[in-house]
C-alpha cells in the first residue's frame, strides 16, 4: 500500500522545532499585552467575497493564490490568505469599535496561499498579525513599528532594518497614478506579462515586481513621495519624528508598495540580511478605507504581519536556542518499581517539576544514556535496593554526585 504523505506546501512542525514556535508565540503575546493589545481569534474560513472586496480582485492573492471551494449549500468560502480582512469583518460584525475609540488587536495563526513552496515559505504558513482600528494619527503608526522592532530585538535579532514609505491618500494618489501609467505605457514591452496586465488596473504593483526586466524598466519611475499632499506629508513627518524620538533607525524607500489594495499612507517592511534576496520578515501599513469598503463606517486602520516561518528560520540559524530540558529522568530498573515510580512521577509533576521517563524497566546503563540524550539535569534511579529501603537515588548528571531521597517524593521540594 502506498504511503500517505503530507500535502505539498503543508509542513509538519516537529517536536524538535515546536519549542522555538512556543518561544516566539509566548514572546509575541507578552509584548502585545505590554503595549495594550488584546488577542483576537478569528475563523480560518471566510466568505470569498470578503477577500475579493477587502484585498482587491486584481491582486495576485485573489487571482492566483486563494484556496476557494463551494460548501454543501453552494456558498463560496476561502481559507484565509491573510488576517486583516477577517479581523476587520469581525470588528464590524461584533461592533467592537464603540464611540470611535481606538481598538488594538493581535492574532496568531495559520494562513493559506497556493504558491510555490520554498525555504521559509509554505502554502500553509503562520503569522503574527497586529491591527489598530479607529486611530488616524501618525503616533499609532510609529507605535506598531516600535512594537515590531522590540519584538525582533527581544528574540535576539539586532541586524534588521526598517524600510518606510508613504502611499498617499485618495486626494493625492490619483494624480500620481495617471503619471505612473503614462510612464509604464512607454515601457510596456519591457514588462513581464503580469505587470502588463496590472498596468492600468493596479499600476503601483508594478513597482513591487521582482522580475529583472521590470526592475530595470522602472528604475527611473516617478516617485509617489514627490506628489504627496500636505496632509500626507505631515503624517509621514509625524511617523518619522516619533521614530527618531526613540532612536529607531529606518530609511525611506520610495519603491516600497504593499501588495494589497487597501493600503494608504504609511507602508513599511522589516528586512533581515540573513534571508538573502527575499529578505522581508514583516510588513504592514495603514488601510484607512478598508472598513468602509467592507460595508462599515469610514474608520481608519493600521497594522502589520510577521511571517513566523521565516522568522523561525532566522532564529534556527543562530544556534543559540535549545529545547527545554527535563528536571529529572526517572530510571526504573526493575518491573516491581513501575507502580511506585508512577506515583512518584505524578507527585513531582504536580509540584511543578518536569519529569521524563519510560514506562518499562531497563538497565542502569541504558537508562543513563537515555537521560543524557534528553538532557536531563538529574536522574532518579529506582532499583531493587532502593525499593527495599523506600528510597530513590538521585544522580546529578553534571557533578555525578549522588544523594538518597524518599520514594514518596516529600524531600524533593
């Protein structure tokens, strides 16, 4: 019979890796809570219309990458390809923005996109998503950039860099759009097929294309920064001023755009040189028109997403992270000791100690090797002599010092 394997692009997270995931997720929750953000858990499945309206029908995600199916009633539903649209839907449906007061949320979980799997990128991938609704000011933009920077610093990533841009607003972007289209029309033959299709539908996306011919063709493309209205200029100055006040380094990148239609004004990415050419670890920005596009009030929003696979790939390369080790390994050397060992293990675990064991008797040599492989700090040995005396022998795996303790576990604490 043929062996059943995992679906391509859907990767198992093994026990040897999961401790890093727990570390990253725990750090994310701790930091988000310190910044005053609340955790939100939105569904993995949403109505397909949500992403078509929220992300944009001309984006690669909607056109090429979504996992969409019809349920038994014929409704089209989609595995979420990103979190922002779903969180915005939940905010509107549950009336979470009361009296226009800002709402700060974060979520952790899987997303799904049908794209070519590669190192650090899978078809099921995971994100930390941070969102703020109903705060239009530049300081909240700066705050989430600082939150992201602090998150990476606390994980030991000190060599990341922040790239920042403004995408303008409905007041100033239309004029730039026409200017960009005119420029791209003259370069059309040099653009890839995707960018030729995007040219009039979503011309900003051409600036984000990584195909060599498109990069060369758009080297001298007009810059949106040169056409920002006074309000967008003031907003950008407010963001950069707040970042400077905390000595957060950044550099302005006029070619930086975001791949989704809902972004306005602030756009940013964080890059790591450890990832090579495709170096983005996180990205985000402001999306002031999203809630209105989804049928809600005209409230602003801003947020970012961190790809956990790529982040964990970087952390794994440092070699500084090791899985937690058990406090004790309980070595049962005789079958008669299994019952007392079972009781002892439960007592120690109930007291907060980590105890690993194998529920079968074995030789002392084999059990010490097992404890060493697990990295246990100490070994509890329970053989015939210990059983007869109502005690256990505890060996320190570093100093090799041995002591006697009660088999009841009373003197372990």
